[in-house]
C-alpha cells in the first residue's frame, strides 16, 4: 500500500469498538500520511491480542508498526513487531506511534529500527493521558532529533511498569526521551532472556514458528470432532537457561526447576488422560468388532442354510428328471414286447 497523501492507512484504516486477535501480517509494506500502520492506522476503543507484523511502514506522523494511533481505552496485548518504521515528523514507534487516553500496551515487544523527528520510541513514540505500558520491552534502534527513547520517545502523563530496553541492541541509551523513566529499565540480552524464562516478559511462545504438534486419532465413523481424539505433543523447556554461578542464581534455578517439574507433571496428566480415552475407545471398538463378527457369522449361517436348501431341491429335481427320462426311454420297448 503506497500513497503518502492518505490518512488512516493500513490493513484496517480505522477500527472502533473492534476485537482483532490471532492475526499475522508478514513482509508487508505501507506508506501513508498520518495514522498509518501495518495492522490498524487508528484504533478507537478496540482490543488487539496475539498479533504480529513484519515488513516496513512509513508516513508523516502517528506512525507505528502495529497501530499508528491507539486511543480511548484501546488495548494491545501479547503482540509484537519486527517491522522497520519511519516517520517524517512526530509520534513514531516500533509498535505504536501514539498511545493515549487510558489505552494500554501489555506483554508486547518490538525489534524494530525506528526513525523520525521527535517523540520517537523503540516501542511507543508517545505515551500519555493516563495510558499504560507494562511487561513489555524493546530491542530495536530509535533515531530522531528530539525526545527519542529506547522504549518510549515521550512518557509525559502516562505510566510504564516492569518494562525494559536492551542495552546491547537498543539505541539510544535512555528508556524515555522525555517524561518519567520510572518503570523503564535497561537490561542485557541475558537479563531479558532471564525475564522471559520467569514469565515476566513475552517470550518464545510469541515468536516460535508454528509447528504442527497435534496428533488426531480417528476413533469413530463420523468425520467431525465427536469421532476424533486429539493430543497436543508440544512440550519444551530450556535447561541451558539455568545458571548456578552464584547462590542467588542457584536459588532462582531451583525455582525454575520446580516450574519445569510442574510442566512435566501437567503434561504427564494430559498424556495420561489421552491414553485413558484411547483405551476406552479401543475397548468400544473391540466390542463393536465382536458384534459385527457375530452378526456376520449369523448372516453367513443363514446364507449357507438357504444355499443348502436350494442344493437339496435341485438334487431332488435332478433325480426326478432322471427317473422320468428313464421311464420314458423304457416305454417303446415295453410296447414292442407286448406286440
């Protein structure tokens, strides 16, 4: 999409009282004017969850990779961007250009290169008017003339909590270019990985390529889900993230191991339940096979009885015919003897 004279530009130019979830936009390109983004140029009183975008977006102002202008109690949760973002003027962000009027960004992140003039942020360009950013992080680079932040370009009257920017990959070297930096922490790549492992930040579940981990067994005669048993075999954790170099790290490692053991127990229960269902289905199918075999035998016995009756009848008819033919052949000789 390429028209730098258009406002409200994106897959959805403007959404209101809408819900968008489980949507991916890959390798897309959008060039608009104001309120432009890959997903929604303008989001009003709407909710966006579990979405991501890649590609690039550019415009004049209020430009974001996912949403350009997020306002009036709109929410964005469990979303991320790996798209490059550029704006000629203000409010340019790696995920959202402008987050305002009681709107929220939660459990989301951006790995975007962002350029603009002022209020330029790796995650959000401008966060204000009682809007919030929480449990989110940025790993991209933000470049601009003024009010440039690794996470937020400007955080004047908004609130940020438990959010981070990567000190090894992000630029500049401050969390917010203007306003409060409370709740915005610089962290190394290893520390961010640690936060992901502790479920404090969005992690691998958002960025792993989708793999087919579900096995479906057909256990009935119908083609719908009532005749199927499905098992999700997905199960993974990263032992490499365990660190026991210090006593504090060892204590955290023990907590992680407890969490991993809980995952194993949960998956074991899930597998056990699926196994029991399969055994029950197998027993039911076994009974059905026995019943079908018995019915088939009964039908075969009936068929044999009918065939035997036909055979005996044909034998009788054959013998009667032979007798009649023999008698008919003897009649001329008897007449000659009488003569």
